[in-house]
C-alpha cells in the first residue's frame, strides 16, 4: 500500500486516539485493564510514548531519548491535550513522502519506514481500543481503517506473539465487524473486552 493511502488512516486513528484520551479522567488512571499487570496509567503511558513521540521520532530517524521512555505522561494534568498536540506533530512529520522511503533503525533492527508506519497506525487503533474499553468508552474507526488494521495484525501477528504483544486469536463469527476481527486476531475479545491471556 502506498503512503498516499496509509497517511489518511494515520490521521484518522490519531484523531480518534486523541478523542479517547480526552475522555480518560484522572480517577480512572488507577483502574485495572484487560492488559495483564497494567493499570490505565501504565497503558496510557505506553500508548502516548510509542504512538506520538515514537511516531515522530521514527519519521525523523531519531531514537527515543531515555527521558521520554521513563516519563509518566499522565502526571501532567493536561496530558491528553499534550498527547493530541504531539500526535499532530507526528502525523505532520509523516506528511512528507520522502519519510516513507528507506528504513528506520530501531537499534536492534532496521525496518522499512512503511512497515513502521503501518504498525504504529495499528498501535493507535488497538491500544486506543484498549484504553477506551478500560475507561468505559468506544474506539471508532471507518471500515477502510479497520480493514487496514486487520491486514497489519494478520501480517505481523506472529512477530507480536513472539514478544507477548498479542495473545492467541479469539474466535469471532465470520460476519463480525472488520474491526472486531482485527481485535480478535490480536488476541482481544471484542465482546468482553478481555485479552485471551489476560
């Protein structure tokens, strides 16, 4: 898929992630999630780090500094607005067609920029659903974006399962909505909001 086709999905999923973030109240940050061992705060910090700062740093071909990887983003009362602003910067960085060319050095491996972008779009949506589910919200995507996320999950599922990022697929009806199928393929049960290993 060309970057002209993928960038709109990045824009859409980032906007929805920002909307969900704004719906997370301070009182919910200590709530449990379906991600084993993670409360909402830990999940949000992971989500913010990799889908906004990580996304921009990948575009700029820079490593994430230790200061960011250790930061509790939720400690700032306006963290959701800061996340939305950082998402805007990250998405803007990927608006340059040249950014989609070549590879991104992750430190332990080099990965094509297109693959990195597709996986972060998937993270925006799947972890966006995780956060939304844990805080009584809904994560909404278009059918096109849902089909894209499903394709990414199916393409990279085995890799994510090697690192416990995904659980075993959850069975869903053949006529289930596309985004439900993407979630199920990643080991999330769209009907119960649980991970199959959670």
